[in-house]
C-alpha cells in the first residue's frame, strides 16, 4: 500500500512540473549580417527638412527602416 502511494505521489509531482508553452522569438537570421529584405513602406513622402521626396523602406524580417531620397 505504501508503494502505490509513493508511486502516485511521484507521478503527480512529475506531471505538475510541465512548463507552459512559450512562443518562439523571431530570429533575425540574415539581417544580422546585413542581408535585409527591403520592402517599400511609404512611397514618395515629402521630407520638409531635406526638401525632397523620400521613400521609406522597411525590412520584412526585422523591421529596420531606411530612407531613400529621390
């Protein structure tokens, strides 16, 4: 009787230590080495400081932005 009690107690402890699922972190991959996947985010926006039309480019993978003057 004591053996079955210890078996069920151990089994309950082991089942209660299940960790909750965590979403995987979005890895940058190629972006770490400078190989971004640029996509036009806002086309032909006027920049007051430069006095020019600019295009805002955004990387699809990591979200980094760069501005290209026209």
